[in-house]
């Protein structure tokens, strides 16, 4: 009998929640529109600077690769 009561209360709760969700309107357009979808070529210089900083901070590196530990955390 207790199981039936819990089942009935859960159904009523889900019905109330479903009705509340029906009242919500989500007519927003999700997404970003941009004039230009490609990177600016001027950023390549910044990318090289960023790359240099990353390699300077990396404790383990091998020529063009940063060696990171795997599954030790």
C-alpha cells in the first residue's frame, strides 16, 4: 500500500511539473551570427607569441610537442 501511495504522489508531481513546463515559452534563437566566420590573418603573430609562452611554461617538451602526463590524476 505504501508503494502505491508513493507511485501516485510521484505521478502527480511529474504531471504538475509537465504542466508548468508547458507554460514556458522558449522562442529565443540560440546561436551567434557573425559577419566573418574565419580567423583574422593578423592573429597569426599572436598565435606564435601564445605558442612560445605555452612552450616556455611546459615542464616537459620534445621539439614541437608538449609532453603531458596521462591518467595520473
